[in-house]
């Protein structure tokens, strides 16, 4: 609150820009520095990929591959970003994806075809989110514990449904969406869904009351309550939203892998949290960025892709992945503090 | 304004509530996986010496059946025991938790079963309880995942991971005979596991016999469909052309085949591993890249019941000269291709 403090970032859009230069500055200020540094990291990765494997990496098929592989975890991460922004955590995302994907691919569900699979995947996701939300918002349970309990139960139920076997999808209308040349509006369907979820997520977080309430609850729940926000209902909605994203992701995974298995979504919770944090969402809540999260996901997927193309083995991959997470966060913090 | 919102939310709440209950009722009916033709994965081989003898109670403890192969292990054990009128099977609820499995085995020891068959969740961690059973005078048949010391079991029976790789390598080497500069890739299983290393070693050793064949890439998946699809998609992007692929595991193979299909590739030969029903069916149809699979037979659980029964009745194995059962039995990892797939079809697991 001292006087020499420069106007906070983002204030540019409240000030009507007069000259061309101030408009430019406003745009630059709005594009978060963190986002720019993430783009920088991604650019370096693309450079590495392009140099080590020019033919295989710089290929439209490969771009399609990376984006498709990113779409499942990407959709989960969008939901996770909302939850973390509100100061919560959802450890059950991977288990919910597993449960939704097996429930939607049982022999009984597959009889209802495309609609049955889609409906079941989404409803199971939302249902689990509802339970999470009720326990946390109205049962006053700590998110960590409530979603940990959901993780265990959902995995257990998924195992009970499959009995350990792999449920192969035989509904062609679902399988066709995952084929090589299935394009909707010139885009692979999975990537399209990922893009739509991202855009809606961005709009909701940045341009709606719902988004502002989410940030407010994460920043200071008590202040938000005093300001008239129904904090509990907001929390309920957020876990519902995360569950919905898991349901959508499960459907994408069914399309991608052509099956449902109780081992699906293994460690998604960690991948989604890591992507959100690298992206610049505060683990303590109060600040969240969908753009950052999506870039985080893309960075992870690109790393995996480059490693695989260069035939590096899993031990090296894991070591390098850890190092890159640390490097990305350090670079980001440096650029953020010097601006 | 507040009343307004409230009335609105309550009406909306009612709507959502009704929808949720409706959806729940609809979904509850959708968990069934009964396809009508549910033949259990089992072996039709006649039992060793069929004439009933002294009644034997066999205690069976395995890990949680969280994937197809382990499920088939349980089915094989149960079905085999049913074939013998003189065998009673005491089977525990499977568990991946070491402490819990130890507890279950101790319960079986206290019940004074005649013989124990144990597939440990973790062989090393369960060695002590194996020793305890042996000291209590209950012979132990150690299934697949081996205990630390031979003192903890009377007989070990299990699969041959090195042999799997070896046989896969030889099969591919033979198929690519005469092809100069042949390229092979490997889709391995979970790299954290010792067995994955053994399979890879066997595969590499076999390929050394074929100077024209070279392994150009290897990636490790995680035995899951999802990881199989992801890793295979990357491998296909990395290698624009190759002649053969060995995939360690038919479960992840479902995902690998999906990726191959998605990439529109069919210019190579694929060999699987383990022996899943879906793999056998694909080999029989012979309209895709999958031409063979190398067994890691779950029928070993049925054989373990045979061995346990023989132990309980103090007999040897029919067909062998000895008066006792062997101390160790390593199963052969047969290659199943179109020529012999019918014979193995009934052993395929889901």
C-alpha cells in the first residue's frame, strides 16, 4: 500500500488506452510474464526436438500426436486448476477417470451405443464430483482427506466392475473418433474437445462471476464469505466441475485407447497438479491460470514425446523430467521477479 | 433479490436432484459385464492321476486379482481343485498388501491345511511366513514370484521371463531370415520390475544369433492399455519403418494395437506376450499385424494345485520316474501362432 508501487498487473484493461504505445504496453502487461516464460520453455523444447529428430519431430503427424496425447490429462488439469485456485485439491481425478472409463465400457453400457458411453462417463464423473463436493463443502472434510477417500473407493469400485479384465470397446461410432483421419472441422476430435474445454475454462475463470468467486474463495475464504459469497456452494460447484472434467477425460481416453481398464488414469492426480503448479497456479489458492496449466501439460507431453523419439529409456526419462520441472519453476520465478 | 436467488436455486436444486436420482437408477443397471458366453479361462487338460486318494485340504493365497492374468490364476486354481473329489480348496481374498497377505497365510496355517499354495504379492517380503509354514510342517508350493530362500518352499513353480524374451527373439529372428538389415523394436513392460529386465535380456540374447537383425528402439509401457497406446504411438512416430515388434504383455498390447491401427501401419510383424484371449483371437483371425504371442501361462496355478495334491498324498508326478514331486519347475514359454492357436484358446485370459 505504499505510494511508489507500480499499478498492479492487469490494471491496464481498466484504463482506456489512448496512444498506440500504451495499448501495446497494456497488451504486454496482460499477457502474464509467467506465461511468456512458459512459452519460452516450450520453444526451447521444440528447438531440442527439432535439432535431435528433425524429420520425426517437426512433422504435422507428430504435432497431432502430441496434442492428442495431451488432451486427456489436459481436460483433467483444467478442472484441477479451478479446484487448486479455490485453495482445494482433488486427489481423486485419476481414480474417477478409471471408474468412469470402466463404467462406460461395460457390456451393459455398450448396448446403448455412443450416447450410453458418453452419458455414463460424464454422469459417473459428475457423481463422484458431487460426493467430493458434498463431503468437503457441507461435511466440512479437508479436501485432501475427502478426495483421498474417493481415490480409494473409486479405484476399488472400478476393480469390482472390471474384475481385473480389460473391457474392449466394440461401438464403432466411438472408435471411429480415434482413428487417424477422423477430423472435425479439420481438427482431431480429441484435440477439439481439449481446445473447447480450455477456452470455456479460461472464459469462466477470467470473465465470469463464478471465476471471480473461485479466486476470492481461494485468496481468503473468510473475506469471501463476509463479502456475501456462498463459499460452501462455490466449493460444491468446483468439485462438481472437476468431476465433470474427469468424466469428459474418461470419454476421451475410451476413444483413444479403445477400451476401459481399472488401471486407467494412473497417477493423473500428480500429473495434473504438477502441470497446474508449473503453469503458475498457486497451490495455496487465490491465483489460477488456465493458459499456464495448458502450457504445463503441453510441456510435459512434449518432453515425453522428445524422449520417446530419441529412444531414451524410462530411468533417464524420469530423472530428466524431475530436473526439467525444477528448471521450469526456477526460470519462471526469475523472470517473474525481474519484471 | 436474495429471495429471488433462493427460489431459483431451490427449483434448480430440485431439478438437478431429480435428474441425479434418475441418472443413478439408470447407471446402476449398467455395471453388468455379463456377455452370456462367459467361459472361464481354464485348462481342459486331464488331471494328473485321476483316481481319488487321501483327502487333501489346500490353502491358496494370492494377490489381488487386479488384472486379467492374476484373475486367470485364481480361476485356474479354483477350477482345477473342483476337478478332484479328494481336494478341498481354502482360498483367501487376494491382497496386494504384504501385511494383510501374511495375516491370511497365518490364518491358513492355524487352520492346519495340509498344503499351502502361495503366490506372494512380493516374494521377498513373504519369505518369513513361508518359512513359518514349512516349520509348522505344512509344505508350501511357491507360485511364480519366488521366495528369498529355498527353505521357505517345498516346490517352486513359475514362468520363465528370460525364456519369454528368448523365444520371442528366436521367433522373430526366424521370420526375418534372409532379410538384410532387418529392424526390430521392443515395447517393454514396467521397467521398475526385475521381470521386465529379464525379458529384455532374453530377447537381446536371442537376437544376437541373427546378425542381419538389429534392435533399433525400445520403450517401456506400464502393462496398461493406456500406456501401451501412448508408448506405441510414440514408437511408430519415431520409426518410420521397421520389420518386427515384440510387445511384452498382451494387456498393454490392446493399447499398442489401437495405436498401430490409428497410425495406419501394417508393414511389420508383431509378437505379443503372456497369452490373453484377445491376442489368441487376433492371431487366429490373422488379419492384423499380430502374428504370435509368447506364453506366460496362468495354467501354472492349476499345475500348482496338482503339485499340492501330490504333496498331500505323498505321490510323485505321473510320467516321471521319481517318487516325489520336483523341487522346482520352470514352465516353458511356448510361442503360439496360427498353427497351434486352437490348442491354447481355452487357456486365454481376459
